[in-house]
């Protein structure tokens, strides 16, 4: 039950320490496997403390508390629980803090999160279900409100951390002119209100961080003179995740690092290696600056091991083992497969590096993993079986499956004002169809509510005509897809991934929303016939939780794979029931978030239009089915599109 600041204060002034961040996995199997991973990492790496994210990417708060309990109680790790005040009512905050006390968690990272939507964009006729008028989230508009509340109610029981922004904070109220000086008064206020340490947002520009730290340490107020300032670093997992994460965080990628990555961006293994060297340089640069206190570093793991472990070892940050018995922490490791323990024989599967393979971002970049012998590294092959970034088409058994890349409790990646600008206030199916076809044509909107990128991929461009037919002729609103590929070189400019000298393959698939009437009367009977003929497999679900599939619950479909000299077949993208169900739940939540965002129109005087659009989007989200169809004829490139247009 130690405070982070007490542990830091107990270190020699010239010491280094590090901490690790984890998020609650989105599947139960992933959660179980994360516990095994945490046991291994805590033993092999020995962090000073760990942090657990709160409700990020739609995860429930109960899962965050469950993970905090594992870290604090079962593993004995000093744990810091994130707590965001976005959309948080006093009751929820009180329950979380009391639960933290019960678990022995004495450290809280107080964050604002995204601007509130539920109340800020509530229309006059809306009320929350069972809402207590005296318990509004208006008490917690900013992180400082949360800091003050914790101090007022709990005194000094909790050690409280707050966020710092080396390159300046950017959100919809201050979107373009990032400047740490603009944020400084707010950080001073948070510190004076009771913050005990500062943890920064991720960055790769070490010069920006050095200036930031110097500005704080030398500030005339003196409030930052002794407070721990912990830089936040994210090991590189893939080029796509780096680009998307830095865009969401408004963090710059130094030109020299970007240049090094351009030549290897299709090979995740090479990207990791470049990243280890680059972040080691960042760590060394920070350590070179003399400090009066221990130097700490916080690493955003994305629930993965290899990159962060290699980085810690390379930077000599792993503290000595007090029980040094020269044994590996992972000599005999099991993972859970469909709920049962099974030894992972070899690294025969890795998952997509994109967090969502959407029509707007369907290109994968992944590579088969390099197995590290147990005697050469504290992490053996069992520890790295899912080392490659797990997007929503990754391995649902992985703790890293579909990671949240921000602390947002919502799934939309744009602000309400941007949502209104992109998608306006649709009130008919025809208007939504127009949004989809216009997007595919390269016009506005540049992204859809289910997109994580504003750029159409090169792969999508190859099947734009087919997708447009499905939208216009069949009324299928497509949100994810890929064309078939039969043995193209791994260096191919569009489809290639992995190291040179390999060959890549993929089955065509498409995912789309379709009205319930169409699905039940026309589409499903047709899909069932095609499945009997061996043409396709499919998964389908709706907002109410109904589920239909042509497959058994344990079926797993590899839809992107590669063959590389001296390595086992590498699976980069897969579709299965567990991952589909997890994504479907999030996909239908997005309909509701989009509906709330149209309240921005009411703020601009269009109240009736906002109400009409909100009601239409909610009805539509409740009515449609999400369907994923896989075409098995990967040697017949256009077959899937033919049978779907005919259906």
C-alpha cells in the first residue's frame, strides 16, 4: 500500500526507475492471458510501479478495477489507477475511490479525458435514465476539479498524479496552437491543488521534453522545483500505430526518425528495432541532464512485452533481482485458448498492425516474429506469441487485442464539432448512403464514424467500384474490407508486408451494416446457401446482442497470411466469433455516440434538425445488423463481390 512518491523518495538521488502502463483487455481470454503476462513481466522487469487505464476505448470501469486488483493484491505491484472525470458523476467517482481503498491502491492519475458529450450536447427533451439532479458530472469539468475533490474528501490518503504536455495540449477548445506556455497556468493550479507528481503524454521529440522540464523546474512559482516529472514513452510496435497514435496525441515525430522508418514501415520487426534504438537515445539524452532527484520513465506498453522489454534491457533500466537465481521468468508459460490452458508451440500467428482494418484504413503491415531463445532474453517465445500489434482483426486471445490509443472513454476519434462538420445531421437512409459513397469516391467526408484514419488505403482504391456497388445497389454500408491476393511478393508496393523475400496471401472480406429486414428476408438465406457451397463464411450481430453465424464458436479464419524463408506461416489478420462480438458491441455504441454529437447542431440554433437526426440515428443503430462475410476463393479475386451483388 505504498505511495509512488514515497517509493521515489526512498531511491538514491542518482537512481533511475521506470513504470509500465496496462489497459483492461476487451475479451475474457485476453484478460486471463494478461494476468499470466503481468506475472512474467513483474518478475523479469521489476517496475517501480504500474498504471491501469480507466474506461479507455469503451472499456468498463469494473474491468479497470479488476485489473488494478490483480496488480495490487495478487502481484503485489504498487498500482496507480487512472481516473478520468469525463462524464463522471460524483457517485461513480466516490465508488471508484472507495474501491481503490479496499484494494489497497493509494495512487491515482487524475485526468480530464475528452470534453463531456452526454450533458454538453443533451437536448431539452433528454434526461438520463434514473438521473439524480443533485449528482451531475458538472462537478468534474477539468482535471483540477478531480484533484480538489480527492483532496477535500480523502485528504492525503492518495498520491495524485496529473498529466503534463511537453509539446502543448490540444483539444477542440485549443486545437491548433499547441504551446506548453498556454498550459502552464493550469498545471500550476493542478499542482497547487494537491498533485504529487506529473506524468507526461507520450513524445518522441526529446528536445521538446528537455525544454519543457527546464521550464517547469526553473519556474518562478517554485511549485515544480521538487515534484517528480516522469516522461511518457511509447515503444514502437508498428509504423501505422505510431502514425495514428501521434496524430491523436498531437505529438511530433522527428524527421530523422520518420526517415529511418520510411524504409522499413512494412516490416514490424524492423520498425521495433528502429524504435528501440531511437527511444534509447531519448532515454540517454534525458539521463544526461543532471537532476537532483531520481530519473523516472513511464512506458505505454499496449499490453505487449517484447519492445518494452528490449528497450529496458538496452537502456539498462531493469533493477537487479534481489532473489537472483539465474532462472528465466518464462521457462514454462501457458496461454489460454478458448478458456483452456495450452502451451503455445511456436510463434505461428501474429496479428494485424492496424487497430481497425476499415475501408478507410484496410492496409496491414505486419511481419512474422523472430523467436528469441529463452537463454538469450528474459522473454521466450511463449512471452511473445502475440507480439505484433493486435488490431480488431487480430487474435482475441491476446491481451493486446484492439488496444485503445487514447484515454478517451468513447470510441469516436473526432470531436462533436468535427462530427457535425464531417457527417452533418442525416435524417434518411439515403443521406447515410451518400456519406458512404462520397467517402469512397475520395470526397468529403474524409472519414466515417467507424474509421480511425482520414485516408483511403491503396488497397481500398482497388475495390472502390465493388464497394460502391454494394452500397448503392444493395444498401450495404461497408466499413471494413480487403481484396483477395494470391502469392504476391512481400515487397509489393500495395499488398506487401513483412521482411523481403516472402510471399503474401489474403482472402477477400467485407463488413457492413444492413437493415434488419434485408438481412432476415434476403441476405441471410443467400449467405447460408453460399456457405453450403463452400463459397463464404459469415458472422452477424445487432445492437440487442442477437448473433448469427455460419461457423462453430471455435472457428478461426486466417484472412491474411505470409510465407517467409526459415519461418512458420505467419497469420497477420484473422476473423473469429470472439473478436467479431467484441467489435460489434463497440460498433453499435458508435451509432449512439454519433447521435449524441448531432446535439452540436442545437448549439448552433438548429434544434429541431438536431432532434430529428438524433432520433433517426438511434433508430437506425438499433435496427441494422453488422455482417462480416469472408470469401474463401482467394485465387478468384472478384468472386466475393460477384456473389454479394447477386444476392
